[in-house]
C-alpha cells in the first residue's frame, strides 16, 4: 500500500468515529412503543405516529454514509492489489509443477517404449503414427501431452484422438543421423521413412541431453530438428520461457527439470548429441 494513503484513510476513519459518537449522543433512552432511541428533549413530546415511523427511522440510523462505503471499497481494493501478485505467482507455480509431472510421465513412457523396442525411441513419423501415438499405450489420456500454461486457441477446438492437443516436442536427433547415415538414408529419415529411431545407448551424455521440451504456442512441429528452418528448430520452435524464467525438459537419463533461459541451448546446446553441434555462437532470442 502506498505510504501516502495511510494517513488519509486513518483521518477519514477517525472523522467517521467522531460523527458516530455525535449521532449516538443525540439519544438518551429507548422509546417504549417501538424500541427506538428518542432524541434528547423529546421526553415531553406526545407519542404519536408523527414521531415513530419505525421502518424509515431504522433505515436512516443503520445505513452507511457514502464516505464510509468509499473507505471500505478503498481498503478492499488495496488489499486485493497486495494479494493479486501472490495469487498469480502461486497459480503459475502450480501450473509449472503439473506440467513437470506431465513431461515426467512422457519421459517414463519413452523409456518403457525403448525397453520394449530394442532400446530405440519411436522412429520419425507423421501423425497419426508419430511419437505421441506410439507412446499412448504407456499413459492413460491425452491430457499428459499438454501443459496447463499453454493455450491452444481455435486449434484446440478441433483436437481429437488423431490430432490431440500437444505442448511438447521430441528430439529428432538429426545431428546423429546426419553423421551416421548415408545421404540417401538421411533423405529417407527427413521424409519420415527411415524405419529406426534413435537408440538410447547411442547418446554419449544421457544426463545432459534433452529428449522432450516445450514447443512454442501454435507450433505444428512434432520433432525438434537441428537442421530444419532458418536457424534450426531449437531456435525457432521451442519455448524456453513458458514458466516465466524457464521451461520444463525431460532428459535422456529419465530425469526432468526446469531449465532457466537460455541454459538449455547456450552456452551448450543440450539438444545435440554430437560435440560439433553442442556449442552455438549465440543464444536463441526469447519468444
């Protein structure tokens, strides 16, 4: 609350108290017939209906004045302005925690999928055969694919089982396939036709390599591809500040964490598996 408002509010409250005391001193006893207090000097007045009007009298005596109402409204507004930032922060923290739980379950589903498919993550495919549908047997409902802090607009109205709402991207591991496949095989990989996914055992630094991250609002991308777009998907399709100062990420070793911007991609690019791709010249611009 601004310091200059406190003396003003106290002065108004004291004035209202003085007025209330003056008003109460106008009465010295209760009128027997109606239970109302009568003015001083009214003992000798005739008790006629001219002086009673009980309902109207009670209305005048018990009503708030305009100044009293303004004081109460002002105090409520000041308290609300003091509490609102705390409520917003609490809601944001709750959303970030729920989002972290969702991406943790996706990371666990990814690990179980790899255990069932010879240590490989889902192969690069387009919906409805992309990684969300491949992982669906390992989680209960499509809500796991969303972050509470994300908004989907009109696109969300047309979501269904074939095209569910989604807040996350999976690592496409293009740097690995670029160096290990022939040019012809790599073209098949880029066209979603290569039959194999990334082997978890081929990630040299699993505790420092991202497998899942939060995409930017309205991005239709399914994979995070280092060699796609003008400067790479890690700079163009990832939301690094979804939760104020950072975003949630799932790591190849099974852990999840909130990584502050720009530490997920600079000074070391945690999306890359090859050293020559892990050291960008500059961090990506915030969204």
